[in-house]
């Protein structure tokens, strides 16, 4: 029996798409926190999927979650970090510092606590474990306006993961970074529909990147075929190439 892949943020649009894609390759454990019912609904689609619930910014809850995973499974085949939280889209100088703190917490703090706690379970997978962390294409080029808290947090996350990938390769854990383009999700919910349509019209294919696009790339990186790309920021976007 294969060890499971833990999907952090499985109840989000991208996390759910990745879950649906990866569940065909082996068992998955789905993480959520908000209690909206989306996690249970997703688990109901997947035969035998387990769920865990924790605030990833709370060290005690993270520790308890991984203690339970260790007791239930003994090892993890992989971890996917697809955690995100909506934020107000304002000009940078008009954004309260607390918004930056919240984004840094949900991206960098939650990532650090989660992956640090996951390491022993990943190492127990006998040198073939993988971790996949979602960044954003905006760390690779000129970002749009009114997204500074999110992009700043993702930039910090990306730098962290690039270093971690070098440190963990000798431990038998390959760490990947996926940088999606704009996907319709909770992060874009407050944006006007007309704006999203304008963005899509500016794309060569006249459509935004989909969650399924991201999931397909995630499945590749979580397989042996993607192993040579560890530590590389891999874009998955339907935007204009520059």
C-alpha cells in the first residue's frame, strides 16, 4: 500500500483540482481549516480519502495534526502546499501593515511550520518523497498593481523553498515550486467580472489559466518524471510569453 500525499489547502479551488488529479495515483489526505463543508464534500468524491483540520499558523495545531498523521500512516509520499487567503486589493501605500502580516503568516509561517513538521514523515518514504509548493507567476515578472501583500508573501515563500530544495535533496525529498497564472478563485472573488474578462481577452488564447491547468502541472512535478526540476520555479500560465 502506498503512503498518502497530504494536500494542505485542499478545499480551495486549486487545492481541490490537485486533489482530484492526484487521487488517481494513490491515497490522499485532505487538509482544511475554515469548516465550510467544502472539504467534506471533496472527500466524499474520493473513495477512502482521509481529512485533517488545523490552523496552519498555530504551532500546537500543526504539531497535533502531524502526530495524528504519523500514528495513522507512518510516512508521507508527498506534501502539497496550496494554501491561500483572500486579501483587500488596494494600492500598496493605502494597505494596512496588518494585511501584509496576515499574508506572510498564511504563506511563510504556515509553510515553515507545516514542512518542518512533515520532514520526518517524508524521509520515512525511503528517498522518493516530494513536496510541492504553490507560488505565483508574479514573482517571475512585473506584477499588477494592488496585490503587494500577496506577492510580497509569495516572494518570501519562493526564496524559502528554493533554499529548502537544496537542503532536502540529500534527505531524499525533492521540493518543487509551481507558479500559476491568474486563476478564478477566492483570491479573485472581489475583482469585477468585467476586469477578469478584460484580463482573459488579453491572453493569447482568450482565457485565464484554469485550476485544472495547475493540477496537470502539479501531477507532473509530483511524479518521477518531474524530479529533475526540483528547486526550480515552474510557471503554469496562459498569459503572454515575455
